[in-house]
């Protein structure tokens, strides 16, 4: 790593202005009753909803597979939501994801921050590529009701590829327990 | 992205120095204004002007950390311009195939 950022961790930031009321953006971001296109067509699974301290997992359409597990660190509607994130297909330690919503001229300034991302890992690759996808498609979903053209093509591909999901991703391997701190 | 915002992105990118700033920040996320200045033979004020133009275009995000600012490159505006003129089959697959590669190659 060059410059002054001599850390073992990477950080990336993605920002977009979404032309919609802030409550609508928040509601879309935290929906747990449908597959979320901007989260790669996965759905929130929790014990009793998203709230501070709650563990969650992102499950597939049929619920058989879990792609991501995490724990909610902050949950302040409609402005700030922070959680840990760990990919079930990888052995990397969890990183931290922050979503910030701010009312601005022309809509809501939505910022996605990936922090404490272990450097040089696949997790770094996934969240850096994924961050762009998430902000882009959250905007599209909120404004138009569906993902971008490119997003829809990728989601179709993911759906087709899911038959190759490794056994380690099966949901029964990922009980809803707090994940931060035990790695 | 409306036309005004699009203008700001193109204006920001219509400068070799500003494009170079984006290269520098992209290669070193979280770097400071001082880090950027080190690459240029111009005054800090001149660099700051470029940073402001990039920030107003949404291409640069700066976070205050105490007395210094940490800079991050925001690729989203460029992605949105890309999407405007790219149909589902042209540039898309080249990018998506690399995602497929990562998916297929990940350890099971």
C-alpha cells in the first residue's frame, strides 16, 4: 500500500443520488420480505427483524443457500445502517459495511462504505465490485422498480450458476448467531 | 443522473491533471490532499481547485479525519454514463465473465 494508508485493511466508498423520498430508499434497503436485486437476489433472514445487535443471513430464493452472514451494529432509520459482513464461501474475517442516507437537493445522497476489508483477499474483490453494483441497482430499483439492464443480466447468470454453490454455503451451516468478535 | 450532473462529470474529466488525480486516489484509497500534491508540480491551492471540481462532480469523496481529509474515488458517475450508451450485450459480458470466473474459481 502506498501513501499514508499503511493499514492491513482496505476501504472503499460508493455514492449516488437517488431521486426518491428518504423513507422509500430506507424501506427498500432494509426490506426483508422479498429477494433484493441490489443484494444479488438474496433475501434477509433474521430471528425477529433487523435491529441493533441482530444477526442476519442473506439467503437464496429457496432458502437453501446462504451467501452472506453478518450482525447489525447500528440501525437508525432512515439515515444510517451498519453491519458486519462475511461471505460464507470464503474464510476471510468479517468486514464492516455502512449505509448512509442524506437528504439533498434532488433526492437522497446514498453512500456505501466498506471498511476493515482484509487486504488482498477475495472479500476485498467482492465488496469492491459489489459496492458499485449495489448503489447502482438500489437506485434503479427505487426509481424504476427493477434492476439495471446489466444488473438483470448478472442476476440471471447468478441464478443459473447457483447449482454450483459449494456445500459450505448451505443455510444449515450458518445458524443465526452473532458473528462479530468470534473471528 | 440529470444533464447538469452529467455536464459536471464531463467537465471534471476534461482535464489531464484531474484525470491523473483520480488515478492517484484510486490507487491509494484514503490518501490525503498532501499525498496528491506530492505528484504535482503546482501549488496546493491549484490542486485543491481540481479536487473541488472532482468532488462536485461526485467523482471524489472526501471524509474529514481530524485535521486532514481522506480521499476516495467514486466510480458510480462513470458507471452511469457507461450504462447510458452501453446495451446489454456489448461491454457487459466482458465484465460479467470476470465475475463468473471469480465465482467458478472460488474454493468449495
